């Protein structure tokens, strides 16, 4: 909750960061080559970009699609859009043109910022759709038309007034029907959650955050960047996760936010030891379940207990293991201050007792107002008393710790990214020679869950796993593509004809063991 309520003027997220004043000369960001940006420099550079963004037709409520490689300039673009009151729509760089087609139609952006190599394809897509969005480019090295246009722009700008319930971002998350849903996040959602995390995790201007997460995801953009910027901390900005780079940077860091894959890969490195982590204050993990074995192995190797937390695109962070107190492997901790969490029967909505398993429901200033242009879907996902139905199954024990035991919608989380089976199944079923398919998540030692497809052929066309994967290359982002394809004569079904994915998961539970 904002200090004076979620509707307060001016509630612009950028103003909450406080770039001016005492911290303007403080280093906010440092890249691999040693280049640094102070908070004051970020303020001036984002103002230049804001002028360009505004001149391209972006005003309050207008959407800006951003599908570009991670870079400091990408972060500056996010800030620029927020400053003019626009709505940032960050997209996974792995999305194909076919996937982008739907997202552009749905979001109807005023501006699309893409990598230079994609500019012609995006322009053709807009002409086909008869849309008039502006197109600018930005690469991972600070080049592109957007920055060229910003060179002569003024280095100051008046930030647009925003109310707490005005939109700041739309993040698309896959749907069980194959149609992506745009989760709308307000200025109040983002400010309140960042303030809570800064306080709960004790982030200060003396901290140095090792940032190796992508910026198109809520984890890297909102959990990591928003908290660091709000606290006045420094970020060691890595374009991607590379074990050697992380090991070199660790002695200078105090905080690292990661997904389980980061930690499993570090544990495979003999150079990764307690001495490297002596300066560290906090390791957090999220976006996917952290195995208890990884939690224990990390403690043995480094002496640090990874702090696991739980959040969603629609809610930001919901729970966290305590900063002080027991960090229990296999749990995601307790509800964060100001956030209510309950367990309910998924069918009757009756609130369940401690240790009973049901659907996790959440309410608080962190919870989004709904899905972009999907009023019916929004109504279906909220209880009448305002609790959001997460779709995750879990329980709360006597001490208040939340455990997640499964998902009601067959969501697969692979390497920290959400993959909904139906979207993958639709593409596989469209391959000539495929009769039907079922996509499941199976335990994977590196990715948490591996996307696994069980395919039934119709016999009309010879097929092998490679042929199916080749057909998916231009249809699905890489993280959605199956890591293993299994051929079967038929799929198990119940009496009502529904595919029994629980049977498939049990049958193939150990497929990645070897």
C-alpha cells in the first residue's frame, strides 16, 4: 500500500525510486567491461529516452512492446516509459514472429522496440495487421535507432502524474487454452511490493546485487531491479548467467537473486566454495521450486541457506522464508507483511484448516487488478471477497510456512519460465502425421522440470523426434520446446475421456535421470 493509499497522486513508480537528491552521484549499475552509470546519469539518460518515446505517440496508458536483448539501455527504456505514464510490455526474446503476431494484435502498442535484425519482420507484421505503431530498434550493446534519436533530446523531463491504480506494465503469461493472458500491473502493485521486499530482505544502499536474470520477466525486472533502485543499491549487470562470470563477480557482491538452475550449475563448479561467498549477505531463489537436495548441498558447500520465496506474474512476491529465523527447505516461507494467504477447496471455495491441501489464494496491494481485455477471465480468477485464485496447490502449517505441492492447471516451470502444455500441444498436433499429444513436466536435474511430449502418430507420415522439433523451431520459443519426445500407441484416459496426465507423469518421472 502506498503511504496515502493506492489512489494517491503522484504515485508514479519512477518518483518512488528517488533518482535525484542524495543518491544522484551513487553508482547504480556496472557492466562487465567496467562501465558504470550513476543514479543521476540514469535519470538524465532515461529522460532523453522519455522524450523520444513521447514523440512516438506514447502517453498515459499507451503500451510499449519491448523485445530486445538485455542491456542497461533496456532498463533505461523501462524507466523512460514509466516516466511518461506509458505501460511497458516486456517480451521474452525467444518468442517467434508467429507468437509476436498475437501479442501485437492484443496489446495494440503505440511503439514497438525490437532488435535491429527484427525490424523488417516487425514492420511487415504491422503492415499485414494494418496497424500504425512506431518501430524503433535497440541492441545489446547500446546501439539502434532509439538511442540515435535520443542523443540530442533534453536530459530532463516532467514525470507524468500517475495514480496508484494506473497501469505501469502488462506481462504476458501463457494460457491453458493456448491464448496468452496479459497480467496488468499498477504503479501501486509495483511500489508496494518493492518497498515490502526492501524492508523484509534488509536491502540498503550498501548492497551490491549480482544481476544475471533476464529483464523481460517479473523476477529480473521487478523483484531485482525495482528493489535495488528503490534502496539505492548497486547492480553488477550480467547479460546472462555464465558460471565463470558469476564466480568472478561474487567476491564483490552482497546479494544474488536467482532461479534453481543458477544454483545447481554453481554447485557443479569445483571453484565455487565458501571463500567465494564470504562477502555475500543473501542468496534468494524463485520462479521454480528449489529441490531440498540443492538447498542442503548449497549450505554444505558455502555455509549459506538459500532464501526461497514465492510469487507470480499476477501478484509479484507473495511469501518469503524469513531473513532471520528458520529457512525451511521445501517451503516458500510465510506471507509477506500486508499480504493475506489462505488455502481453499478449489471446488467449493471453503477455507481449509492448517496442513490441509487446497488451492492457494492471495489478497493484498501486490495483487494485479486483472487480465488485459479479458473481463470474464478476470472474474473467474477472483473470489467475491477479492482473493485471487493462484491455481497452485499447497498447504500452510502451524508455524505459517507455505508449502506448494502442485498446480491445478498443469503448468510446467522449466528453468524458471512458465510453459503451459496446451500451447505446445496445439503446435505438435498441427504437425503432419501427429494424431494427438500430451505435454507434461518431468523432474529435471538442471531445469527443475523438463518439457516432455508424449505423441501418438496417425501413421500417415513417418515421424521421428527430430522432425517434430524442427517443425516447432519457428513456432515456439526455445524454452517451450520439448526436451524429450516419446512416441506411444495411445494416451491414458479416464472414464470421461480426459487424458490422465498424472499417469504419464508417474510413468516418465525418471526419464531425465540418465
